[in-house]
C-alpha cells in the first residue's frame, strides 16, 4: 500500500510538473508531496538496523547500533539500542503524540520530545518517525540545478508554524525520483545550523529508502553523525512491538 | 560569699569527678552549639546564594498555551501583573523582569551549556552596580551582543574577554536558533555546581527565543524587608486570583493553608528548555496564567536538611543531658553521704538550712556554668578550625559554602537559651540532694557513721 501511495504521488507529480524552465511555487508543493510520499511508509511497516557513527571533537567517535521499527500509518516507532553495551536496551517508543524514553537501569519510561537529539547524536528523534513536510512548510522558492552529477530541484521552504525545529529549510531533490539528496536547516536568523546528506538509497519493494544519512552540525567544527541502514524489511510487524510491554520484555 | 567559697572549695576537692561531670556538660554544649551554628550558616549561605541566583525573593512567572496546545513560558499579558504589583509598590526594593533560556555556548569545536538570564540592564541598577567581575568591564553590556559568563564557562571553552562565541538556544515554541555574542565580562566561580547564570541583553535573547523585545518570562521581586516575603506573595497571589489569572485549583492563598505551601507555588525555571508539554484540550486556557513562588519554596529542601540536622543535634544534646543529670543526681547523693558529718558540724556551728541548700545548688551551678563555658570555648575553637578548611567548590555542597569554607555564625540568642536550659536542669537535678542535706538535723548528722 505504501508503495502505491508513493508511486501515485510521483505519477501525479509527473503529470503536473511542467517542462523545465516554467516552474512555479505550486509545483514545489507537488514536489514536497512526492517527497513526503517517499519518506513515509504509508500502509506498511518498516524495520531496519541502524549503525550510527557520531564524531565529536570533544568526545571522539562513538558507534551505536539501533534496531528500528516503524509503522507510520499509526504514527508509531520503536528504536532499541543494541550497542554500545552501556546503552544496551535503551529505547525510544512513539505512540501517537507521545514519545517515551526507556532506561533499562531504572526500568522507567520518561517523556521526551521529538525535537531532542537522538541518543546524543546530531540526528533528532523526529528524523526517525513519520514526517510531513507539506504540513509544516511552504515553498518560497523553487529552481532547477545540479548536485554533483544529479539533476535536482532546489526547494526553499519556510515554516508555516513556529513549532517546527528549523524555520527555514533548503532541500535538493532528484528530478527523476524525487529523492532528497541534501537538506540544509537554517535558524530564524538565517544561519545554517545543520546539513543532512542522503547519498545512497536502496529499493525496498517498489520504493526507495535512504541507506546512508549524514547529519553535519554546522555550528561545531567536526561534529557529525553518519547513519547506515542494513537488514531492511518492509514485512508486516506484530502489533505488540509498539508497546511498553515489548520494550520491557526485550530487556529481561 | 562564704557559701560560694565553700562551694568552690568542694568542687576543687574532687577534681576527677568534677572534670568528668563538667566534661560531659561541655561536650553536650559544644555539640549543640557547633551544629546549631553550622546549620544556621548553611541556611543563611544557601538563602543568599539562591536569592542572588534567582534575582530576588518572590518570583512570578507566566504560562500560555500555544495554538497547537503546547505549554509555553511567557508573560504575554502584563497588565494583570502590573495591577498586582501596584498593591505592594511600597514594599518593593527592585523588580527584575527577565527572560531565560538554556544555551549551548560554542567556541570553535568546544561547547558547554549555560543558563542565560536575559537582563534589562537599564532597569537593573543593582546588578549593574554590584556585579563582581574578575575580567572585562560592565560597561560593555551597552552592546546587545555582550554576554557576561561565569568563570567555569570561560575556562571550559578557553575563551577570553572580547572574543566571539555562538550560542544555540531553543525558542519558547521549540525552534532551534543561534545568536552571536561577545564575551564582555567574567563573573567569579560561585561554586553553584553549574547553576551560575550568564547574563545577556534581554531584548536580544528575546529575539532568539521568539519573544518581543519588551516581553519577559518572569518577574523577580526583591523586597525591602525580607520578613514580609510570604505576606507580599500572598497579596500578589490573591490579586491575580481575583483577576482570574491564577488557576484557582493551584493557589494556596485562600484555602487556609500557609501561604507558599500550595501547588500554585511551583518553582519555575522558564525559558527554551527544548521541551514543551502538550496541554489537554479540556485544560487549555486563554491568555497568561501566573505562578507565584518565593525564596522560601526554593529553600524548602535546604530547610528540611537544616531542621533534620538540628533535630539530630538536639536529640544528642537531650540524651547527653539526661545522662549528665542522672550522673549529677547520683554524684550529689554520694556527696551528701560523704559530707553528712561535715554538714552536721557546720550546722552545729551555726550555718542555716538555707545556706547548706544553697551551697549544694551553687556547686551544681558552678559546674554547669564552668562546663558550658568550656563547651563554648571548645565549639569556638573547632568552628575556627573547621571554618578555615578550604572545601571543593565543585560539588553540590558548594551551594552552602561561604566562599570556599563553611560559615559558623554566632547566634547569641540560641547560645543563651542553651545555657539557661542547661543551668536550670543542672541546678534542678542537684535540688533534691541539696534539700535533703538542708533538712538534716545536726545531731543526727554528727552521729552518722558510713
């Protein structure tokens, strides 16, 4: 089902977007919808193992391995940390609007925010769940360009509300499949705060999943996080996975 | 006078016994004096620290609900607060309208986190005049980009006065933002385990955390008379309640409780903390809801520790005194037996009953006073030694340190009270043997042989 949605968005866009050189803002909205369609797993589940390498000038390099489960239709996700040993069993469970952090040492769930950094990395918790760019941003500029050897659309976005993490965003999206390759996040003061790079994608069923993500903190020299996805699966997941009981059970 | 001389002579006759009894009394007095002085010092230092840190004695903060139902920290409606403050105008020494945010200070690849206090320098003459700087110049705050940082921040980042830093903050609605600042001054390490704030221009901070230049999150009120804290807080709370700007379920002012004890007195540390709770639809409100808290609310945990320490020392003192009293009672009974013939003799040569009783009571009194003086001297010596031992300012205990040592203030009333109670108890415990001695018939006493 997810694939159908994504492909429908792409097909719709292909029908709507006019020839190069005649782009306007409404085309940008269509591109965003296509990107949303590809980024979210509508109608299906998703599971993968994430390997996160965080580089910090002060704290050195840290590797984390995280098992990720997503069910975007129901706005649920679960992230269970497998490495390093000191964080083994820590989990982030999102059910509807509530994001819980589980600490196996205290065996307690505490409320956290989607805007917080994920486990000390440069990624945000919101980077791993369902997202809707079209709900939160409006296109302020759209143009064509290139990124390396890729033909891309460059979208400049401004937040439509004051509760999204970054008020201004610039996004590079491939022209053929509408895959985001690069995203720059800007502050209200128009300072570049974070750059996200998505250099590689893999097909999962009939859709594409970013298998490598690089988040660069643009304020702190040398601070970045690279995430690689392996063991990707789009098979249906049991309902019990997205429960506190499951998180507690896997920690016994 | 003769009775006193005889009492003193009797005390000096049994030196070992006198030293043991006096020593027990001295030990009890030393413990209670020392602990009482220490706890008074802890409470006083912590009170001063928190008052400085939080910028006043009464804190009024505002909360609103955003369009999406999230709780945000801001005083959007200033009129109700102005009305409430008008009522206590004559008791206010200074009001500090501040904003605050947690900021990640970035200098090259180094970072540290600090609490940013947004200050309206034009309206905070006391802070401007009294802020102690170990580097830099307070006049630099005329530039809105100036930041005055605590010494640990400077050391951690390796930054100098005049150098630029970036500060990453989160707005009141949760957006990430970043500002450019220049180090204008450095405050000494207050030893407040990270609670030391950096001071920045309020209007500039507001622009970074999504507030208008003239808005604020908290009004900190410094009172002229600190004895009025709870009364003034209750007046403000009542007025805001009348104006419908405090949730009635959260105020303690009108429900017969001690002001300051209710849930409406929750201490708040507003500012972009990167977390804003969702408010249930049924519990959302329009405009600003205020919360009032006082330095006493903040000090409550500290005072609990102080009270506990005082209770423990009092318990120890009582146990020591009971043991001493029993010892005294037995000692004086023994003295009575030892001196029975002597009492008979002095009665026979003309000493009156009252004089005999007074001689015993004077012995007890001199013992109590002597022991107490020795205890006070010992407490003073120990306090002087302990009060000069430098302690680490990098631990939670630093909040209780005066500089880098513990303070041992002298509380004359407490000491006088302890001495009075001790003397009365000591004399009372000697009263029964004294009365028995006084009632002896001289002939019977002379005939007695033990």
